[in-house]
C-alpha cells in the first residue's frame, strides 16, 4: 500500500470527514492547517490540497474518500461550532445605529476645509457632505429615501445644516473626494492598530447597474455585460478592519506595494499573506525591504534557485515546512470574510451610474464596515475609539 493510501486510511478512521455539498467531501488536514474539499462531481475526483495541485493525481484525501465510498460509510455534515460571546454581540447589533452616527460625526469633525472667499451662497461644509454621503450608504437607501435619516441627524445635532439628496448625488461625483475617502478608510482602522500585526491582501469585484453592450457578429445577436469596480484591500486578520483600499481596474500584483506601504506607515506589520496572483519576485522583495514576512502562495512550476534572497528564502520555507507555511498563508481567507461582510451588509452592487460616483461609493462601503468593526470592539474588547490622534488612537475603558 502506498504512503498516501495509508494516510488516507488513517484519516478515514478518524471519523472527522464531513459531507459538503452534492458530490463533495470536507477532509481535514492531518497537519491541522485547514480542510480540503474533495469533489466527485466532474468525473475524475479532484482535491483542493497543494499535493493534488502539484501532481494532478490521487492524494491522501482522495484515497480517504475512496475508502469511505467503497465501504458505504455514512458521513454527516457535523459542522464545527465556534464560541460566540452572544451578550456582547447582541448589544453591539442592537445599539449599532446609535454608535454609528456618533463615531461618524467624530470622524467628520476632523476634516479640514479651505475657507470660502468672496460673496455668494455658502457651500455645504465638507464635514456635512461626507457625513451625509457615508450615512446614505449605511442606510442602504436612495438619496430621496435616505432624506429621513439625514433630517433626523440634523435634528440630533450631527449636521450643521440639512443636506439635500441632490447635494449628496453631486458629492458622489466629486473626484476631489476620492483620495479623502480613501484616507478616511485608514483613519477608521487606526483605533485598532494596537491589535493587528498580521495582514492579508486580496481583491474582489463590486457590481453595478450599468452595462457594456455590443453586437456579436459571430452569433448575430446583441449582448451585454455588467460593469464592476474592483476593490483591492489589505485587512487585519484579527479584527477584520480594512487598513487601506484601492479601487482600480489594474492587475492584482501591481497593487501589492502601495497597499503594503501605506499600511506599514501607520501599523506594525509582522507578516502579510496573499494568493498566487501576487506571487512575484518584486513583491517578495518589497515586503522584505519593509521588514515584513511575505506568505504568498507560489505558482505551479516556480523555481526558487534564482532571484532575490527573500524569494529564495520563502520558496525553500514553502518546500521544507509546507504545513507551517500554509498555516500562515491561510490567514488570507479573512479577506474573503471581509468582502462577504461588506457585500451582505452594504450591498454587493453600487447604485451610482457615474464612474467616479461608483468609486466613491465603494470607499464609503468600507468606511461603514470599519465603523461597524469599531462598534463591535466597544463591546467585545472594551475599547474607546478616538480619531485624529497620533499619540494614542485607542483608550482602554
């Protein structure tokens, strides 16, 4: 019996294999670094483990499922449950709306605005514009339907003057607000910088209601494809705060350096994880120059005998201590968690039609997400967030 088959027998005997979706099995890693998915739905069985990716042949996880299938063992979907401080969670959810307006107001108070010279109608203060813009995204309504919440905020003293829905729509189209909103994403994450030392990078598309349309000569019919904005983010893997965002259609690998550099400038970064899309010698060297250990998955066929020192070091680490490397690498799944949180709570689509407005709306979604993370930290970690302070961004209650 081959070594892989023997290990497959051991895993089958452990009784920890769980049933997934149709024709899928969830097989635990023997090294304890995760769970692999064995799929029998497409003819030849496949597995998501690195051994199968390298060899494209039966791995111990497939052998394990083969044994279970042959012996007719019934496998249940006994999902592992994780502890939850339900009292703190419930309090955070119940009181989120009240905390949100207070934190957003404190955030906007720190915005500096150039004085308006000359005569004429006074423009809406920048703090009010940003507050109303982010609040509109938080409530998830159109500008007109969000007017009720905006008026209530003015009545409660969070706005110096009412902000009309037309002003909010015009503000989304302001290109000068784009860098400001990006800075506010980082500012909302700074109160948690004492808790984060491991980070992860990835990207995802945010859909829109606009489409590219064309006539396909080959098939003789009109076709259309929804446009989307790509958000590249870097996430703290402990609290799920987003420390920087770049909304760009450029490739993933080119966004690694600016995301990491801006985060290192304000946070203590020990390590960063990312998938194969970011695997390059340049990105490894960028991380090393910044004093960060990169856990970036290597592409199939990669050679580690040439290139910068950091590239060779991490390649040999991956080859000889694969289980330990993957335990760090799999922290990148926290980025997918964050995208799921943002899309579930604030929508997987942007409602704006203008490109600049769509970009600003994406940034506003991540500002909302970070503020909600801070609210959870108030109850779970007993933190008192403060903005625009360099010496101490967070006070312990």
